[in-house]
């Protein structure tokens, strides 16, 4: 069976590299397009646990090895994935499917280049939390039931497309807050492979419309992350 041409739109981080590499073993990417544009909020967002998180992901996900997207598949780097240059490249590739993991909002004209549409991996429940830092915002609101990973169709509005798969993050008493992103990435791999198997078999993915539009959240200020650490530690201690 000939595999569909699937393109990954993403950014250059350890967990995205891991995701691209693992998926590529079963469903080789036609191309990876990575975005470099970064939005700087007008307030401090850093927190000490994030440095631990980044080091943890390099050690656990990448096994301490330096890796580049170009070692995984044909890779193109753009400041903005909505640029005319990226659009032209996607038209030339003519993908069957696009998967988005960790980029800014994707323009509808980019979405339209994929014959079968565009899927997005969202770390959270978009019916309650759209936008950025959604797992952190769920923790901040003590809403631990919404520590989930979601695969949904991408449409013209941010994080409002039909839901395909959703899975709870498997947390234990020993889970640390700096491990959440790695756990989320592992779930992203699992549900993406299931979806790709379904699509490549010629079947339709199960989906449902979202019943509510979640509140949009922007960057979480670093000072609020102290509260997230405290609440998360208290929650997992009672598991």
C-alpha cells in the first residue's frame, strides 16, 4: 500500500524532534516545515522548572544526542509558516495530509494545500482551553481532569475544529511537572500513529464537533507558575 504524502508543520524543540523521528519510522514524512518566528510577551514567562524540563527532554526523549530535522526528512525552515514562500513549497509538495504540532496559528490558505485536510495536536482540551500554555492554565485552575491531549481537525478559527481523539495524561504519584510535556508528546505519537493507520487504510477518522468554544489563553506569566508547581505537586501526591 502506498503511503499518503504527509507534511509536518512544527518548531525546533527536543520534543518536536522526538515526535517527528518516531512517526517517521512508520509513516515517513514527505517533508518537515519548521517555523522560527517567536512571539515575545511583554512580561516574564520563564520559570526554573522549564530549564529542568528542557534538559530532561534532551536526556529522555533524544537520549542526549544532538539531532536535526534534516536528519529525519526533507526539511525547510521558514520564519513564518504562513509566508508566500512556505505556501509555494506546500503547493509544490501537494501533500495529502498536514499535521501541525506546536506552531503559531495556521492560515486557511496553508490548510487548503492538503487534499485530505490538516490535523492539529493540542496539549489540552480545546473545549475549555484554547491557545497557549493550556496544560499550565488547567493546573492553575485546579482543573486536572482537563490534563488531556487532543487531535483535532484544523479550521479557520484557533483550536475549534472537530475533535478526533482525546486522551488523558497518565499521571502518577511520582510525576513531576517538568515531565508533563514529554508525557504529552508520547500521547501525541500514539494518537497520530492510530490516525495515520486509519487514513492510510482509506477509512474516515472518527470525529465530532466541539460542543463549546474554550476560553483563549495567552502566555502564562512566570510568577503564576509557582502556584502551578504547588498545585500539581499536591494533586499527584493524592493519586
